[in-house]
C-alpha cells in the first residue's frame, strides 16, 4: 500500500525544519517499508515466535519491521528520539517517534488479519502524526494535526484514492455502538462492573479488538472504543487519527494522550457520558 500525493503534501526545502506535512509523508513511507516486510512474513510457515520477559509473544517479523523503521529514521531524522515496543528508547529529543511494529502479534502469528504497524510522532509528548497500516486487511489510516484524517482501501483505490474520515454524529448512548476489546482486560483492571453498566446503556456491543476498534470510531462506524493494560506505543498513532476525525481520545479516567495504561476513544459527543459511567477504581459509579 502506498501513500497518495493528495494526502502527503510536498516536502519543504532541504534546509527547512521539518513541518507536520513532511513528517506525515515520512511516516507513510515508513509504513510502506513496514508493510513490505510484514506482508511477506504473514502466514509464513517458518515464522519464528518467542516469548518476551513479560511472556507476551514476539515474532521475527515484529523485530524486522522495527529494525527497518529505526534504520530509516536514523537516516531521515537523526536528531529525533525513538520509542519502540521491541527495542525500547533511543535518543533524547522533544520529537519522539513511537513505534509498534505489529500491533496484534497474537493475531499475526495465528493467521488472523487484524493487525497493523503503528507509527506516531509525538512533539513535547503530544502525538501530532499517526499512521496505522494494516496490509492484511488492505487498509491504512493516517492523520497529522491540522491536516485531517484519511483512509484508503482496495475500494478507494478503484474509486479515486484516499478519502477523509469523520466520526459519527450520534449523541445518545442508547443509539451508540461500543467495542470493549476483551472482558479479561476489564476484569483484571477491576472495571468489569463499569463495562456491564456501559453495555446496558448503549445500543450495541462488540469486541473488534486491536487498533481496528479505534479506526472504526474515527470512520464513524462505532461511537466508543475502550480497553486497559496498554502501553504508549499501543495508542500514540491512534490519537491524531481519532482527534483529526473529530473525536476524543483519553485514558479511561479522562487523562489526555497515550501516557496512561488505558484508552477511551469516542466521537466526542459521548465522551463525558461514558466517563461518568466507567468512572475510576476509586470512584463508584
């Protein structure tokens, strides 16, 4: 999957400081590189899977994708810092690239197509660029602050390329759709009663999982996505896409950004209502 000129404005002169459009164009090129690696390893019969110290799985594809992106960034943005799931932090800068080479490794290694490479740029801790590339689904989503949010898929390529995306205008919880990712995650966070209360308040509940739930919020197909036990690299790329599509992204307790261990993305209209229901571990509903 390749980027499109209409969504990736021309880069600035070589002596100019990078601007968001340039950073977005770079992020899309990094996603192209990642897709070339991950697509070839998906459903490979010789895929190598090992366990990390926290007992979560990692494949040779996870490592290869992150190494390739880091190499490209070292050449294109040598002064920038990097935070990646597989190889940790490198450098110190107000500009930090945040990488999840394969979000949904468990899906990847079992042949389930719901996984993606997540690439974000945070400036002073605020995600300003986000790319979510899911080659097995034939999908990509991207955004940069002030430049809007876009997506493309096989149908879009046939009908003229990328399209802008926007959250839904549904303003009543009773008409809303929720994706909660996993019951176990809510239970381990001590929030299962909150999820039950929220599920009773909305129209429809599903667990689409991984990055897909948040992209469906950005596209207006869902109104709410939420989960627990997350790291910044699981969330950073999602933030600009949801926000540029008109939604809100916070922790489950209402803290902005990807630096808490939970996520709540909504169409914005329902955000405060959802927060009032899911509360926090120390606040009864």
